[in-house]
C-alpha cells in the first residue's frame, strides 16, 4: 500500500489526519510537503496514447487530483470531482436527467439551486416540485412515476430546516429515485450523507471548505460507479473545472476545516442563545437550540449544529434592513462559511431569485454566518444593532 493510499483509508486514520494528508503525499521530485500548483495546460507523453496519468488540463490536473482524492476521503466516497463553482457541480448532476424527468426538492432550498432547476433545466423538460421534506405524507405524495431525483439540503439555506437523511433516503429508494444531499452548510466534518443513505453529495467549496472568502469552487462525491462515470464525463465534456490555483486554495482550507468549524459552532451557539433572549427578536432558527423542530434529528446525524443562524425581528422588513445595516463586526455581504462573520437579508440578497415562488423567504428574516472572531465582540455587535 502506498503512502497516498494509506492516508486515504478512513478505517485507519481520523478526519483531521486525512484532511491534512489524504491525496497529498510529499512531492516525489522535491519532497515538498505542500501539494505543488501545476499550471501546465498539457503534459508530455512517452508515446502516442501513453502518458503518466495526465494529458490535458481540462481532463485532469495533478493539483485538482489531490483535491479530489482528499475531499472524497473526507466524505467517505469512492469517487470525487471538483468543479469551478457549487452551481457547476449541481449542474453536472442535473445533466444526468432527461426530458420528462421529475425532481423533488425542499420548499426552502437555496435560491440558486431553485433557479438552476426551474429556469435552466425546466425549459429542457425537467419538472420539479418543492415539498416540505420534514412532512412524510407530503413527501410521499410528491413522488410520481417520473421522479428520478430527490434533492435534499440539511440544514437548509436560509431557514435552517433539518431533514432526516436516513428516512427521506429510504422513501426515495423505495420508489427508485436517486438522493442528492447538498452538504455545504454541514461540511463532511459535521455530517456524512453517504453513510446515512444518500447517493450523491454536492458542495459549494466556496463556503466552509475553502473557508477564507478567497476562492469559488464546487464538488461532487459518490460511491456509485455509474453516477461517477456520468459526472466525470460531464466534468470533462463541459469543462467547468477549477484552476490549479483554486484547487490549491481549497486544499489549504481543508487542512484547518475541523478546527475552524469547531469554533464556528461554539460561537454560533452563544450567539443563538443571546438572540433567543433578546426582546427585539421574534424567532431564532438554529439546530443547536432545544426548541428547534429538527433539534433531535440534527443531534443524531450531525456532529454539531453548525455555524449558521437565521432569525426574524419585530418590525418586519424595514426593521430587518435596519439591523443588517448597523453591524460593525458582522459584514453585510452575501456568501457564508468563512472566518469572518457575515450578515444579510436573504429576501433582498441571496434569495431574491425565489421571490414570488413557493420558496419565497420571510421578509423579516436575517441570516448570520457566524465567524471565528472573539464571540464577545460578536454578541456586543448584534446587541447594538438590535437595540
């Protein structure tokens, strides 16, 4: 067994060890402990059709290969493929469908996912139904003979709904549907959907996995060889691949994923407790709170509740807009999952694309991505904005 294979073995090494070593042995030519950035677009061949694993950078790149091996290992997957963005990764999955096929998705899914399914693949003949995936009867009723895909987010963006991956995957498999889980909010450190029954996992590596607001990327992982071959074909044929430097940045982020997410979770729990006690806050949505409807399921399928919080305020949309404009430590910005804390108004920002649809979010909703700053500063900042 090679060093590289040895470190990939999840039965031998823990998550944090694999995050640092899986797919990343010291460079053979120099001994460098950091995976080199290979910017080459083409690779010399020893003879016609005889190469050393790489031919052309769209089809494969050594830096990208290291990222794919590492992240697949963390998800407990046999196959993993990196993409130029989370939506490019999602698109690669959706391209496996055919006109007339049907998708079931959560009724509070990410607006970009809804837009991709409804407005890009919809005109191609793909139909979809938004459903409350926490309602078993509603979920069962949504299946059709043409249902090929069940798309899960958990926790959802931005309402932090928790979906029981084991139960919903069972319902889908009984009806012949493939289960996709968007694991962006949880990361493989907190949740491993393939081990819970899902067939495919998708990420925006822009978020927690990259973790520093400096790279855009996506990833797909699976243990199904047929799905893997199809996704690999789309990755090469369409070419929405990340640059070697982007792969390097994501790999660097992965090395500290566990310690960062631990701090995200610790800070988020303290912030959520403060918000729940504040007189200007109507409702707090955080899976770590014991009154969250999905608290028990989250405790069962996640290592910790994560670093995302959503809450509503008294005073409606105008009050929410005022609050998000008053913070100093929380930056008013889209995206999430990086070291700095972010605040946004989903209805007017990240989820504007679902306005007027079944996925429209409350207009008094505020979403927080709780960073790893001193938590006392975060609490004071939010209290000042609310007061």
